[in-house]
């Protein structure tokens, strides 16, 4: 009978050796993966295991994963929190970047470097915190030549979401020079990339954060000024002074309500987060008296055309050097420990998980 500690040690050793001994798609060999299984009651538990290729679904495209990343959803899944994993057992990881091994899509030749973000990974389907993945090709994007595999993983869902939010704001009519654009959750992955993209496109960016020690980094990403997040956390009048031409919001809750009440006439906020809560204690007055708009951003089910457009923006406007400066790389075996920092609100920038290759 196997011993859990020994199994975990074997999986960690396999993760360390994955670069030197990548698993060919045709072999029925085991490969390392962070697997979420049913635990006591309604909780789940995640462990680094060795799993066979038969563990994977047959979804048409096999990818040898080089890098994944850590997002808040990954942290929840790895630490047994509800709301992410919809079936067990399931490999965690909502992002992956790697090389195509075999695909049912003739446009994806073996060796093509691809990335997949969201699309049900780590929620409904086996995800990217594993040496191999078998995924549907309809969400795969070829990594633009300006990015390495590690950089594409650092972008991940966080960067995709930021780019989708800015696309939505500009589609709504936001143009450079219209006024300041607020970014909340500026210290996080999506917020930091949103700042860089907005600044590169010529917008005046105000970064909202509760961590003043992050100010220098955020200014370096392109923010023109820093706003104390506390200013947005207290309830105010339904209509406040008009300040923002637009906003990218990762917080929700009272923060989002405060943004809506202080948008300029015709302005919009692109919202995708709930760090400050799921409630929205807002009034209809900004909508009916100032014509503001609330644009919801879903980076999970978004179609391939919008994904490609977002990656085109990222390739055009995101300086890889800025990305490298805010990225840390950790081995697969350390993913769960690193995820704890996200749950405790200590995460900054992007954490990339090196799986194999790269």
C-alpha cells in the first residue's frame, strides 16, 4: 500500500525532473499534477500526485505544459476553499502555457507554443498545474513572438482579463485625453497589467491601493498618481464629484459603488473582481442622471476572437521588461505554499509556476 508522504515526495521529485525527462504523449507514464480530491464534508484537499495519462480527458489537443501561474482561484482550489472546483478529482490551475504535442486542429502544428487561460480549466476541466494537459483547441492562442513561454504564463488570466477590460472601455468610447482612468486592485496581477496597458495606450492612470509600499512599483508601471483605497471604501452620496473618465475594477462591493457614483458623465467601469465583496450597495442615480455604464468582464467563457484581440493588445502595449520586473518563478512543488500568500492578501505582481521545459 502506498504512503501519502512517499507519494508526495515522488511527485515532487518528478516535478523537479520533468524538464530533463518530459513525458511523451504516447507513453502511459505518470506525470506530476496538483490534484484536488473530495475531502471531509463539503471540503476538498489538494496534493501533488503522480497521475497516468488515462487520468486526463480526451479533449483533442495534448499540450506539454512548461509554465502555469497562480491566481486567486488557484489559491482557493489548492487550499480546499469552495466556489472554484466543480467536480473531483480535478487537476488545478486555470492557466497553462506550453507546446502542442498533438492536436485535432490542423492549424496547431506540434511544437507550437500556445497559451490557454480560463476556459473552464481548474474548474470544470483538468487544469494547468501539471506536466501534461489535454484541452479543447477552440480557446488556444498561439503565443505572440514578442513573449517567451514564461512571460506568456505571467500574463495568464490576469493579463487577459486586464486587456479585455480595456478593450471593453475603449469600445464604449474611452479615448486618451478624456480624463483619468482609475485602476483598483492595482497591486495584483490584473491591476498591474491594466496600468501598463492603459499607460502605453496614452491614458492618464490613477492606481488605487491599500499598500503604500507599492507606490514606487505602480508608478514604474505607468501610473501617474496613487490613490489610497480607503477613500473608496466608505459609503458616500449616491452622486459624488465627477472624477473618472473610466475605471478598471477588481474589487466590487463598496469600492465599485463609489466608482459608479464618481464616474464622469457617460463614463464606464469594467468590473471583474470581488475582493471587496459581492454586494453592490449602489444607487440607480449615476445610471439615469449621468448615463454611466457598468461593463462586466468574463475571462472564462470569452470566445476566441476576443481572446486573440486581447493578446494582440498585450503584444503591442505590454513591455516584457515591465512584466519580468513584477514576476516571480517558483517550482511546481511549491505552488500550494505560494498560494497561501494570495489568500492572506500578501500577493503582489505575478507568480509563475515552472512545470517543465522553458
